[in-house]
């Protein structure tokens, strides 16, 4: 059979393991590892055809595989006690490499206090401390890893101390050491995104009061408690990765927990370049994207991770104004762009897409006017935004005098217009027209971001 990427039934590419993942070229060789590590040998079975396999419903087998892969491929000494959440190394590496992509994308500038060395914050690092250990060993990043249980804090520290070559890069921090907010403070924080009636309930600290006042980070990451009950957490019979109630369950599940991160991010918007989290349900991903935009995020990005038979998504957002996106390339600036939306989700007609378009530009801090009679959104950059786009935009790489002359020729008023047309039921045409030709780079950048956002929010994708 020919190779190549797998495709979904709708013709789109299925997600694949990250190309920089150590296991992208070939999965771990269980037979070879069993020969090298006698402790792993009892967990490897060989079929009549000579194929080696591991029983992933056996926690001890899963834990020993993780230990061997970290030692063999990353030079990391590692262990966790029975019952603690046991991560799979290839899958966790995907998240690390996606953050690496975000940091290198230059979509947003570095934080002003950045020293050039990447520093991350792992929310709920667990006894396994997997993200700090991978980030430090693969890329030399430094981390603060936080947690709330005594067992997690004890074993995370042990795993760091077992690797002297990484110990200076990783700090384990007790999130319980931070004071809980007063009821009045809680009400103020709850008003950002949630109803007031739940505000009196004490919630565990996530970032606020755990991050110190003088600290800044390039990113935070989180493998949140995905479930609302321990019964729900145990529904997958194909794997046994352990996990305590504190690691896997919280009131409201992942939606409530990641919402808490979004709430905290509003208070710490100047302390992080990127806020990120893993998400286990696609329906929650859409809701959380909306919450991030409502909280004032200037950029929201998503990805899908390959996790064997389990689907996981990554969500990232930032409050830093994006750098003008670079289309320096070979293609000249265009005054018109368009794309088709086919296979719309139930309830996503032309009006809903028009409203999503308006919400996208409002979240980008742009003034816009929705016209339901013409099914269009007119977008206007302020004088300050226009000046910044021209003086610092990538399309105008001339001298300051050239840019200043271009500023003098700027047309006042509407910058560009987005129009939604219904072609046939379930199919929409989205057209963008540039009205202020001095802003062609900004127009192209925002239009392509709009396309990504609408496809994620409005188009059905076969699983």
C-alpha cells in the first residue's frame, strides 16, 4: 500500500504526530527496548508473526514503558508511585513541540522582560512532572511546575532531583501556599466570565497568587482534569494510565477548569506571552475559544493532537497585540480575498457566520459595523492602528521617509469589508474587499486568521 497521510471522510488531512516528535519516523521498538532493559521484558509479548506489543490496560506495563522511553531517548531518570497519572511520552511531546511552534511563529512579539531564554509554567505538573522534564531535556527550557497534593509535590521534586543535569531548570511550587481570595475578590473575578451565584465557592488557585508579582513567562501549559466524576474518568477500557481524583476530576470538568485559567489570564495578561491548555472535548474547545475572546484575547489558536485512539486538542490565547502577519513572499498583495465554507454545522447559517465574523474583529480590538441588509461587516482601523500597521508592517520595508509619505496618502474611513453570500444551502462564500490600499498586509493577515477561525467554529469535521 502506498504511504502518505491518512485522510478523513471529508477529504481533509487527519492530524498526524508532530514532525519534530522523536517518534514521528517510527514508533518505539518494544522488542529492542526489552533486550536493552530487562525490567521491561516481562511486559512485552511477541505474536506468532514476531510482532512485539505491550498491554496498555496494565498500569505497571504503561509505567515501565514511560520510564524506559524517558531514560533511553531523553536521558531522564523517572518514576511514579502506583495510582498516579502515567503519561505517554510520544503524546506529551506533541504538546511541547506545538508550544515550540507558537513561540517561533512570531505571531506576537516576545514579552518585554524576556531574557531570550524560554520559561514555562506547568499548571498541575503532577507526580510525573512530564512537561518540565521533556521541555528541559529536549529544548533547554526552564519551568515552574505547580500542584496541590502532597504526593504530587513530593514525587515531582524527586523526579527533578533524580536528574541533576536538569534540576537547575525546574522549580516545583506548592499552589496551596497561596492565600485564597476573599469573597469580594472572588465576586469581581467571577464577573469576568461566570455568574455571580457561584462566586462564594472557594476555588483552587491556578495562576493568580501562584505566579509571583515580578515573574514573567513565555507560556503556561496544562493537562487539565478532563472529567466531572471518577466514574466518567474510568470509561476507557483500552488503557490504564492511572490517575488520582485530583488529577482527573474537578467540579464542572475541563470546561470549568480551563475557564478558571482564562479568568486568571485576564489578571496576568502582561506576565505571559501565551496561555495554553489541552482540551479533551471538541464541544468544549469551541466554548473555550469564545470565552477567551470574550475575555479580551487578541489571538486565539488551536490544534489537534494525535493521541492513539483518543482525540485531544490544544487551545492557546494571548493578550499581546499581534505583529502584522508576514506574507513576504512571492505573491503580490491582493485587494480581494475569498474562501468557501462547506458542510456547516447545524445552526450555523449565514447570519451566525456574520455574527462570528463581527466577534472575531471585535476580539482583535478593531471597530466594525454589521449590516444585516447587505450581510457584511465593515472594519475600520483607528488612526493609531493604521499608523502602527504602516510604520511597523512587513509589507513596507522601505525607509521611515517612505512610510511617512505613505501615511500621508492613507484614505480615512472604512479599511475593508467582509461579505457573506449563501451559494447553496450549507455552503457560504466569504469575500473580503480592501478599501484602504495602504493596509494590504494587515488585510491579508486578518482575512486568513478569520478563515481559520470560521472553519474551526462553523464547519463540521468527520471524526
